[in-house]
C-alpha cells in the first residue's frame, strides 16, 4: 500500500511539471522534496538528449571547475520536456543551480547550493581586497600542503562557515589555497561519509573523494578542490 501511495504521488508531481497542469498550479518549493525535482528534470534531460543528440546546457569556459561546468539551460527544456522550471531553481527565484555531472558518459542531474556559492564569492572578495592592500594572503594555520585556514582577524571579520547540504548538523569551514583561491572545506563531510559506510579499506588513493558526496546526495560540492585519501584522512589537493 505504501508503495502504491508513493507511486501515485510521484505520478502527480510528474503531471504538475510535464505540462498537464498549468505552471501556476505547481506546488511550492517546500511542498515537494528537492530530490523529486531532480527526478523530473532528469527525465526531461533524457528525453531531450534522445531526441536531439545533445545536452541542454549553457556554455562554460574550459577552466570552469568540474561541478560548475555543465549548468542546465531550462530555456531548452521548457515546453515539450518540462512545463515550468522547478520552484527551487535559481531561474525561478530558488536557491539551487541545476547542473550535470558525468556529462560525457552518463549525464546525471544534480544541484549546487547558491547560498554556499555566494558566501564563498563574498569571502573571496574580502581576501582579494586584503591582498591588494597588503600584498599578502590572510593565512591562518596550515591544514594541508598548499592550504591553510583563514585568519579572519586580518580581514576584520568574524569566522565564517557554511551550512552543509549533506547533513544539517554540520557546518563547513572555509580554507585558503596558496594561489589566493577561497574554497569550502568538505573534509568533515567526506570523513563522516567514509566512517558511516566504513570505506577506509576500499578507497582508491587516486580517487577524488568528492565523488562520494555526489553519489550519496542530490548536491555537488560547490566551490571545492579535489580530495584524496592520504594517511587515513581526506586531504585537499591543488588542482581545482
């Protein structure tokens, strides 16, 4: 019975977004789980790709970070594939940017959290301003080769962190690369997931551990560096 109810609910949601009902009848963001939006957009992506042979994505620079490189172009999907943009999407005033991962092999729909992204951009500006004035970076303690915490006192700011999109009880700190790039430190979340699934003995030293977060959730790690398993912990590396 529960399975039938769930299937009926998913069918109703598909109807709302596939064009059988008008956009104004679509439920608000807090009434439909983000994951269900992802399922519906994935369906639209698959149909578009099957019909056109290409992906409905916006252009990006070659140097764009991998998890930001393939933003979905909803203008290409609206109409025959999707009646309206999901309520939680940036294009509809929401807090998520819809992106594709594994675009060249198995295009998969994920989301990127805009508030986390924007917090990083704001902090980056403060770091850039400090470097322009002093010729130095506001480095704190070293946390890995080429990475350090941020000395917020030098920026005349309170310590900052972002709400994790992977577990609501965790807040993630920022870190600073020697190049001056500010990023979110996802090590606490990666370690939590590794411990939870007891993956320590199964990890490939050459594997980018961010993939674990992507596989286990609907969100990509915004503003991040690659992480690799080294000496029993996830360690950030320098290739953005």
